[in-house]
C-alpha cells in the first residue's frame, strides 16, 4: 500500500508552496505549503484511503476541474506524517525534486524562517523552483521585491 500511495501521488499529486500578501503579518507575506491529490469523484475511493493512511488533511471539491481534492496544509501534519512517508517511499519521477524542495521549505518553516526576510528569501527561492509548469499568483521577483 505504501509504495502505491507514492506511485499514485507521482501521477495525481502535487507538492506546492503558495504565498499571500498579508498586511497584518510583520513580514507582509504568508507562506502556505500544501500536499494534495486530485481525482474524479467517481474514482475517489483511493484518495479516501490515502487520507485514512495519513490520518490528517481534508477533502474539498475543486470546481475548476470538477474533481475531489485531498489536501494537507497543517505544517505539523506535513512534517510528521506526509514528509516521512515520501522519504521512506520516494517518488520515481521528476516530482521527487519538487518533493525535496517542498520538504526543505517545511523544515525552514519549522524553524520559523518564514518570519525573517533572509529566511523567506530562501523559501521563495526553493518554492519558485517547484512545479515549473504551474500557475503562480506572484513571480519570484515580485515576492522578493516585497522583502526589500
């Protein structure tokens, strides 16, 4: 089952880090890591099994592509449940590089680096190397400009 979860994630999963401008935060930017797997609702039993395995996260409908999405966003769950799984049962595609960068960002966040300009620069740099074909709300340059 464990290898199956990694293989399934290789095809249908995503490790991502998003950023939101937040005036209330001292640094002005919120860092949001996320692990997710999407699937058509008629085949969703697999992602329910994966959720049961990790014992965390939530399901939500993604109306943009009419799928069901299993998502884990809590840093502690990512650090203690998701990341250890993929360290023990690595991905076999190029997505493994995204996972390594994702894990690095989560470790930086565990140490509070998202609250300092120098730490957030490292996080932005790693995150912007992930998922090169994905959509981003802000470019790396825009995020770094906010930190000057």
